[in-house]
């Protein structure tokens, strides 16, 4: 049992760390006025980048475990699950925080980032990473 848990974290630890970092950043108190950068809709770009990275790391982890890019498993875990995770975070922001609100455009940015991350990973990862020999 412990070997299975350690194996899981060894193979998917990066994706878990990215997801937990996103959760922390999205739920911590604060608002957009904490930043001195004045770029319109900057938070949407940040959301897209976060979910690009999440989808990319999930894709990488799954590829290293012999999952093919066009499989339903890959699409489900690298695209659909991150989008659902983004939706859950938006609901949690709306219901459980005082200084943050849920935003449908944030969810749209999450979805765009996840899709682009998956598409980029499907091109980049097979060219630069090997699958595990387990």
C-alpha cells in the first residue's frame, strides 16, 4: 500500500504541486489591486498561464506513464479535469472567501489555458521527454 502511494507521488507529484499552488493562489486573501502592474485583464492572463502549466504537467506525467496523447484518458485528465478544477475554485472563491468572487471569465481563461497547455504538450513532450521504462 505504501509503495503504491509513494509511486503515485513520484510519478504525479509535480502535477499535484502545481494544482495545490493554483488552489493556494486563488484562495488566498487579496485582490487585483495588490499589484502595481496595470495591464487590462491581467488576471485573465495569469489564469490562462496557471492552467497552461497545470495541463502541461499533467500531460507530461501521463505521457511518461505510457498514456497516448489522443487517448480519452489523456484528454480527460489533462483538459477536462483542470477545467472542472477551475470551476470548483471559482465556486469556492464565491462561497468561501470575503475578498474574492467567482468569475465566469476566469473560468474561460482557465479553459483556454488548459486546452493550449495540452496542445503544446502534445507537440513538445514527445520530442523532448522519454516514457518511463517501468
